[in-house]
């Protein structure tokens, strides 16, 4: 019984809940990424920003956040940490000076090129327990949930 006199549902098991399983899978995937990426200071979220800027070119902070599914506060924090490492630079957007444009520095570009194979290896290691058919199905199911 809780503080309001309610009994917990008899059939509720945390381990069987989707949010719990996705969180655990995310923890595993993040640990594999950090182990394999080859840069102990680089988080999966920072990698998402770097890889997106490499693929898309300069973007506004807002665009970068939307493409990487980060909220504005997270986007700003990620950019600040990458600026501190001289991996990206910010400047006023040439079309709209109220916006800030973000782009990779040469060091950032080189880092993405150097670490892309490691990121791909982390992807493969994360999916290693699955057969090829299961991998395709798993990725398709994740896409449907997003």
C-alpha cells in the first residue's frame, strides 16, 4: 500500500517495461561506444553533433538540435564542450545575425574522419548478439518507435 492507500498493480514488473529495457539497452550501447570510440572525452551525444555537422556542413544551433534530437539546453551544452576542445566553432549566421551558426574546425573534421570506423565498430558490437535478420528487424522496429 502506498501513502494514498493504493495497492500496487499485481502484474507490474519493472524489468518487463519498455522504458526500463530501452534505458538498459541505451546504457549498454553507450558503454560500448565509449569503450571503442578512441577518445575518452567524447560522448555519444557529442559524436552525434560532430557526425551531423560533417555530413550536413554548417548549421544553426537550432537545426543541429533538431537533426540530432537534442533539446536546446543539451545542444548548447554539447556545442560549448566541443568549442572548448576546438572541434567546432560558432559564428553569427551570415543570413540572420540573430542566429548562431556552428561548423566543424579542421581538427573536428579530422577527428570525425579518424573515428568513423570506431563508431561503426561500436554499432556492430552493440548488435553482435543478434543475427543479421534480427539486426534488420531491430533497427526497423526502433525506427517505428522514433
